[in-house]
């Protein structure tokens, strides 16, 4: 995973709450076996509507998404994160996210920052007034800044550290392989195993 | 101070704990399906890593599979590739798989319990948000993303921050015609879709204790619909009786050792939860949704609410959007809403008890001319069991379609989908926009309401027949 420290880009205000992962990418788009090519399915149900914010020319090329509260609820599909990344988003700033979505983002390298809904409202107003104004998201300082705008965001300590260092979670865990071995020695014998397969009599 | 049920199970799985870091949890059972796993297996291949514990891993095909002509190759080539990819990965990495046509194929959350692999005190994960279903056995069970699937495949562990704890106390006797589904729909309507965020929830109280395992699974299944990390219930004699004798249940001395341990899995009397919610089950009635999230529900006897009466502005806006999508008007009686399709199935209500309950209502009656009813058993074995009881005949004679096992119309991915504008009464768990097919409209209901609705053609309870 690439290291992330700061990102500068324009932002897109998504004034909707409760955007679940079925809205971010509907199930029919989940058939691919790769992590790429999901951009077509992003917000698919709304994409045909010319007034949908993603279709508005002033926001073309935006890389920072600013949705309403409870973004990413519902299905655990990481395809939602890939679709956002495939489309070009590097950062999502919102006031409330579903746990699984936030977890998936952290693993896949999409930065998810949390701020108060009041700040989101201010940010929406700011972006709509200055759609081409670049915003800088600084993960080290946990700050979003633009000319005439500044706010702190929250991200959990561990995820931030991993993103800053660009660390692969699996590699990190495998450093504790001996602890996993030891733990396995203590597991009770009655715990179930899937193999060898047993069938109902 | 005492510990809660979830804290006990959690503590028993901590491989590594350090200040400022998430705990590293050991995973006892990892369930895998075709949609959220291909990229994870790919990651393993690229890094040259094996599956650490194939013997704690189980794969099945459910989301992207058809429920008709399952003896034929899957018609959609992209779906066929995805399913074939899982088969290839399972063969390459030594993972047990239950493919279409196999006796133990079915929805991932139905086959775990059915095989006796889901047991009290386990940690269970799956790349699917309804994994909380397994919490009904007193397991910590939660959905994960594909990166985490890869992590578990490679290490059999997962770094996890310890969630807060919540108790949902449900007391009182359920009125006739009111089911586990109605409890959980009423709960979500009360607390909202974000009410459980950050918590592992323990459902407890006399009402829960009186439920069958099927009913308990229905409730735990929908934990994610109000944002909870996981939902669980203390194992008791009902749980033990359900597990005993299943293919992977412990036997002999191991059974005794297991039960002795399982009996310790309850919240201590002096345990303190971070939050508690009370619900009086005796006041409940059949519950149905009117909107596009599972929290937008009312009793069947009520009317479509007026968004203007909502105090919270965000709720008001969401309700207006939902009514527009659902093509409903405030004040319209829920019972007056006509449906085109009734879907009986899914990991929420696709178990044998659900099919029996619906069959009892349907028996000797006819599905309305204006309605198509799909009955989709949650697993191949549920289907067989139902057929051995003659339930398939009851459904078919009533005019319903009897299908093969899978997720089917719960999500708009396989061939079973709603057409744009079509309206369904569905026993599944999500009424999101387009969830059951682009432009489709979903009302979440219990199996009893689904069956009665199929007969009348509009949202109904068995008492209306
Ligand atoms: S039945 Fe529905 S909710 Fe359950 S696993 Fe399948 S798609 Fe997910």
C-alpha cells in the first residue's frame, strides 16, 4: 500500500444522508473478480440524472467526497471502496460512517475523516461557493484546509499510523506469528473443524 | 466487576493486546462465498501465502447463483466466472466448498448452523454483513470486507478494536401472529438505523429465551440494520438441543466439556453494559416497512406517516425521498398497499420454521392472481426437509414458485430481481432503493405477513384472511 501523508484536490458535496453501499455500488456490479473497473457502477442509480452532483461539470475531477451522515451503511462489500477509488476519490470526509465501510476504507487506503455535521454543512456551503478551490487533507496534522477554510478531522490512531506508513496489515500481523502459534496450542479440542467434512446421517 | 457475554467471548480470543492498538483476535470459523472472496484469494496468490487454516474455513455459493435450472451451467457468463473462480480457489487452497447441487449448499448463514459448525463461544466472520446471524448461538459473529477476508485466510486472526457493549432487554409474551421478525423491525424503528453503531449487542430477557433458534437467528441477523457490530444471545438449553447431533457438533466427552464451557457464557449479574434498551414484546403487533431503510417501519394496522410530523430535519428529508421512491402518500393505510411480488426466503427468514409458518397460512388458499410468489429455501437441506413435509406441494398448489436454495431476490444480483417500479413484500432484511432490482420497491415483512399478503394481494396479516 502507498504511503499517504497529504492530498490536495477539489471536493464534491453529496448532500444525502444514509447512502448505503447498495447505493454506492448496486449488487449487479459486484460480479467482477478484480479490484478494478468498478467506477461505472459508482452511484449507478443516480448517474443518469444530469442534475446528480457527480454529473455537474464544476465538480469534474474532484477527489475528495463529502457525503451526509451514515455513509456506507448496509452490505459489507469492499467494492464500494474500490468503486470510489477507481473513480478517483482519495478521501471521504463525513460526520458518521458505518463501521465496516470505515474499516474497509482503512485497509484499502481510502482516507476517511470524521468531523462534526456542523462542519460538513460549512464545508458543503464552501465547496458549492468555490467548486474549483483546492482543499488539502493533511493526515499528519489531521486537518482540512483551503483558502478561507480550516477544520480538524478525526481518524483512529492505528489506521492513521498504518496509512502514514503504508503498512500491509497482513505483514504486520504475521510479525506475531509465534503468538498465533501459541494461541492455537491452547484452543480446546471441542472447537469445530470444517475438515474432514461430515454430513448429516 | 462481572463481565458481559461478549466480553467473555472476546477475552477468550485475544492473541495479542497492546495499548493504543486494536486487539488481535483469533477467528474460529471463517465462512466464504463467491462475491467477496476472489480478490482476497488473488492477494494470497500474489504474496505467495497459503490459507493458514483450511480446516476452519468453509465456502459456499449463494449470492450470485440462479434458483432455477441449477443443473445447467450458469447462463450469465460474468456470474459463471465468479462462481467458477471460487471453485478454483477452493481447490487450489484446499478449502471445503459446497457448490450448487451439493446437499449442503445454501446461504452461508444458513449452512453454518445447519452443519453444527456454528457453536457457542466462537468467533465467526464472513465477508457478508449478516454474519451476526451466528450470534444467536452465543458467538461473536460479524461481517468483514474483502481485505479482512484475505487477512483471515492468511493469518486466522483479525485486528479489532474492542466495541462497546449494549443490552437489549425484551420482555413479555409475544401476541399471537407476532414473530421474531416483528420484534427486530419494531426495535429498529424505535432506535434508528444508526442506533447500534459501535456496539456489540446482547439481546436478552424472557421473550428472547422463549424463542426458537430460528427466531433468535432472525433477530441477530438484522443487528447490522441498526448499525451494531454484532448481535448475540446467551446460549441455553434451546441452543444446546439445536446443536446436539449435528454433523460437526462435539461428541461424547468433548460434548460434555463443550457444554460445561458454554454454560459459563452468560453476562454476570453484576456486569455493566455501556448502554441498555428495553422493549415490551407484549405490546407488539405485525410490523412492516414503508420506506427505504429498515428503520422506516410501522405496525401493519397503521398508515404511511407524514414526513412533516418528523421532528428531526434529516429524518424528514429522508422520509420524503423514501415516499417518493416508494410511490406512497402520507396517510395511506399500510393494508391498502398492493404488491406485485412476495418473496419468502433469505438468511433472515429462509429456514424450515419460516417455511412451515408460511405454509400453514397458505394451505388451502390461493395466491392472488395479481401476485407472483417466490418461495426460496435458505439451503438445499431446508428445501429437502420442506419437501419431506410436503410444504412444496402446499406452496405449488397455491400457485407459488418453488425454487432452489440461494440468496435469490434478497439482493438484485442473480436472475431473481424486481422490475423497475415493481413492489414486493419480502421476508429479507433490506429495503434499500434498488436492493431487489433497479427501481424495485420493497416492504420488509415476517413470513406470516408475506403469506397472508400473497393471498390478498395487499399487505395483510393471517388474521385478515
Ligand atoms: S440472503 Fe440476502 S442478506 Fe443474506 S447473505 Fe444472501 S444476500 Fe446477504
